[in-house]
């Protein structure tokens, strides 16, 4: 795994602060505590497989222009939200770098195959029995 990927992403990230709708009472209307973190994913130079996993993991956080958009507004202070946004970014990148394990094929013995085919036949007969009845 590339340990420096998160640091590189943070160097490329653009932070903006908004008056968020999170906690803070009347203070939330005055102070911009919500943090919005934007990272151009193309500038990170990810391998194609990691890039695809990141797109899948990020979901709606991934914009059409190839940016990763992370927001944090859970805390009352700008600094706490900033730390949370950076942590979210690091977790996303770490998860995208992790390769999924290959699925081991299941193997049936002869008895298992016969049993499976028998249950399929029974199920097929039940379904065939459904339908329009001709009196």
C-alpha cells in the first residue's frame, strides 16, 4: 500500500468553509464551521484498478469532473470538522487501495450435485403447476 497517498491527496486538496447546518446553535449562523474538501483524483496518479475501486467506494462523493468532494459538519468547531474531513479522505483512499480477496469456488461432491438437481426439479414442478387453470 502507498502510505504517502493520503498525504499527497491532502497537499492537492482545496478546503473551503461554509456556514453549515450542523450543531452550534445561533453560532452556526455566524461562523463558517462546515468544511468542504475537494481533491482532483486524476492528479493523484492512481493505478486504474485503485481508481475504479475509489469510484465505487466514494459513490456520490465522486463528481463527474473527477473530483472527490468530502464534507464534514458534525462538530461545532471548524478545526474539528477539518480533522474529520481529512480522516474521511484517508479512510476512502485506504479502502480503495485494499484489493478484494478472490472468491474461492465452492466444490460439490456427487451426492451434493444430485441433491441440488433434485430440489431444482421439485421447484420447477411447483412453478409449472402455477398458472391459468383450464377447466
